[in-house]
C-alpha cells in the first residue's frame, strides 16, 4: 500500500463520514466518470485521507488528486494553494474543478479530467 495514503485513525473515520454525507457535484463525477475504473481504466478512490487532509478523489497510480471547489462564502483561495503545494511536495498533481462547472457542463469537466489522466499516463508510461 502506498505510504502516502496511510493516515491516522481519526482521518480515516473523518473520510468515512464525508463519503457518507456526499456532495452533489462530487457524487455526479463519481457516478458518471470515476467510479469502477470508468476513467481510462484507472482506479480512483473517493474521499481518502492523504497526510493531514481528506481529498475528494485520488488515483494513486497516476499520483493525481481531483478536488471539487465548492462555492462558499467562507472559501479561501489561499487554502487551496497551500493544500496544492503540500500535495505537490508529496508528488501529487492536483486538478481543481468548480462544482458549479460540474453542474453546468459535466461533459467539459469529464473531458478536462480525461485530458489530465492521459497526459499523466503518457508521462509515467503506465498501462491502464
């Protein structure tokens, strides 16, 4: 198992709670694009702890994290930058998608993910 996916018990329990709650934009992407190796045959995991954070989606084979940015009055762009930088230090590429764009144009959001997956697959020269 990838050591970067290991987290303490509290973070694992928190991730389970978040999976149970589900976020609509996240649920749509999961069901239509990422679940059951639908994305070019790569396995994605939903709501997994990495370090001290819980990410929306992760593909360990590609070292790819997908984060859904939710519209919120309390959203802080600096927080996204810090998380992206922290994940980058662990070797991950982070793709941010806005939840409103997932709702407005699911096909475009899925295409953006697919392009990123294909680019990373070519760079790493990985079979699906």
